[in-house]
């Protein structure tokens, strides 16, 4: 028992002495003497001038602490630092450091850095990052082997990353709480990585995969394969689309992105809540889901959407086409094919598109088909093509009552709270300046056929010139008596649609009606007079024959 107590006492004294030695070692090792070597190693690894502040050594944790870290930017982009950080921890092998003063780096952890990423054309300010180091890896050192820097673990914690364009008036996108982890990092081999970040304007991203080897000529062309998960991306405030486009909503993404350095392929699913597609639009109450596949050429900054399956409930459409970056603008040339979509599903999307139905009305039943071309910059899109609506009902809208003064020609006094539409077709042209509708042709069983064309201003003001080819005996009788012509079967009544989309006003075109009536009366008079002259001539000619 006494031996055991004595042994424990000796062991305790030895442990205490060892602890004192470990605590005292930093006093005898001037860790700042390694600063030039560390700066040199990091400068070689990054290809940028690295400047470090005061160093401190912790033997127990096996780390070297560094204050005030700065990594220079590519001078072609900026004179400001590429990375700044208040502190950096470098993991080292303790025994080689103590006994041979050899510095072997096992890990690097950068705390709360500020990182600035800048783009100019197709180049980034990190394109040259690591280039010099990668080139040296092919050169054997005097001791033999490679000079490539290999780090077991490289971490960035709680960083802030600013992404912008050189000489641009557009505010840079800022990613907060950026965490990056790379294991077994080397410029010459593939290494795993994981990135998490808070997105500009809200939402979060989680990216993981493998990257490398680093391209020695252009780090931006380093191949990688990654899985991407995005949650609650705020489209309007993210900076990914121009605020002037009116696009908005919250988006979730689950996909993959693979790149060989020059070509990139992406695929996945995007789900959008509260989607808004127009400056005058309001958030849609239903979610939209998009299955996509994209091929991109990173050198030409262009690509193609090879799959764009859009689903809004049971309503489906296909979006395909190309896109390209021109300066700071994203330009698209797309086709949207939407055959036979249920109107009941689409009705919820009308507010998101900035389409306002007459107050208190609602589309019910039937189908909508469209074949649209979508082109231009994202903030100035132009949408053109035919749209056809079949077998639907505009519930809560009494067309007969809205016709107002035209009721004298329709011969219909009964009120109908709904307007049944057998067919409605038009050629649409939608741009930020104006919405145009040409070749309008609407068949309403209770009324007849309405044709015409017109425009809708960005504020929703209507300016349409229309013609109603009315049905019903009274309508035909009145128009015939008045001598009115036009519109198919000769029962055409000219009118205009004014007011707004929320409160349209149907106004008879009195000038056209009067002109048509005068023309009819004149034609009748001329016909009668011509008939009399012909009869007289016939009589004269007939008399001569009798002689």
C-alpha cells in the first residue's frame, strides 16, 4: 500500500513537471522566428503575398496562433486584400518543432475572414490563386520528392464572402456565416469539401462534394462534382435576378452540379413558394415545381436548358432554350410549350403574372394552351405567341350588363351572373412597355363572336377596338333595319373596351355605328334608284322591240 502511494506520488510529481515543461517550452521557442517560413509556405501555396501578424504557440493544443492575416488580391482586379482575418490557427506537429525546430503544418483554421471575389469578363480574381504553387509541384526539391503543400484539414469559420463585378454599379452579393472545410487538401489531387452559408437576402446553402486537382493555369477551371441544397432563397433580394424584373418568391433547390473546368452540367428540382413573375404581380398562393437539366459552357458563359418541366398542381408545361451572359445582363431565348393546362390550376397563377381579372370574377373550368417565345434580358423579357382558352367560364362577370349601351342591339335584357366562353384565342405580345393582343376571337354562346385587338398599359389601362357579331333575331333585325354591316354575318357592332382590367368599360363606337348606318342607307337608296333606272330602260328597250 505504501509502495502504491509512493508510486502515485512520484507519478504525480512527474506529470506536474512535464506539464510545467510543456508550459515553459513556448518561453524558449521563439515561434515568431517561424513567421517568414509560414508566410513563405502560404505565399507559395496561394500564389499571393501573405502577410501575418504576431504569432503565439500552444504546445498542449499543437497550434500556432496568428493575428492580423492578409492575403493580397490579383493586382489586375484590386489593390485591396483578397482575404483579411483577425486570427488564424495553424496546426503543427509538436515533436519535430521541439526537437528539430521543423515546422510541419497539419491544419489551418481561418476565423471570421472577409473574402472578396471579383469577376471581370470570364475571369475571377481567384483564377490565379495557387497557380505558382501548382507549377512548382512538378519540380523536384533538393531533398527529392514534391514541394506541393499538403494539409490534412483546412477550415474557414464564420466568414463573409462578397461577390461582385469589376467596375460595376451593381451592389455585390454578400454571403454570411460561410463555413468551408477541406480534408487532405493538395493542389495535385482530388479532395473532399463542404460549404455552408447564409445567402444574400435570406436563406441558406449546403454544398458538398469533391474538387481537384487544382488547375495550375486557372483555379476557376478546377474540376469538381457537388451536391447542392438551397433552402428559402429569397429570389427578389438575392441579387441573382435584377430587382426591376419583378421576380420574387422563396425557392428551395435540391440538385447536382458537375464541372470539368470548361463544361458544367446541372440537374435537380426547384420548388418555389409565393412566386411572383411581374413588377405588378402579387405572390401566387400555390407552389410551382420545376425539374431542370442545364448544360453550360463556362468559357462562353452560355448554355442550354435541356429539361424544364414546370408543374403547378395538374397543370404542366415545358421550358427549353438557351441563355447567355452579355456584360452584366443575363439574356435568354426560350420556348414555353403548354398544351391543355387545366384553367382551375392556372387561375391561382394569374396574380403572379400581374394579370388582373374583372373585380369579383374568376375563371372556372376548361383548358388553356399556349406556345410562347421568351426572349431578351431577364429584366426586359418579351413574351410572344398564341394563347387559346377553351370551354371555360368567367364566373361573377355579366357580359350582357357590361355591354351597357350595346344592349339595344343585342336584344337581350336578361341578366346572367356568369359568362360562358366556348373558345377564346389571341396572339399575345408582352413586354415591360406594353401588353398587346392581336387577332382576338372570342365565342360566347349567349352573345355571339367578338373579335378585335388592343393594348394593356403597365398600369392596367385598356385600349381595345372590338367588333361583336351578335346572335339572336332581334339583334339581326335591328342591325338590318339600321343598315349596319361588318363582322362575319353582317351583324357587327363596333365598340371599344376602356377602363382597367379590374373594371373594364364597354363603350359603343358611335362614329363607326353611324358611319355604318349611313353607308347602309346610301347603299339602299342607290340600289333602289338603280332599280328604277333599270326598270325604265327595260321599258324603253322593250317598247322598241314591240315595234
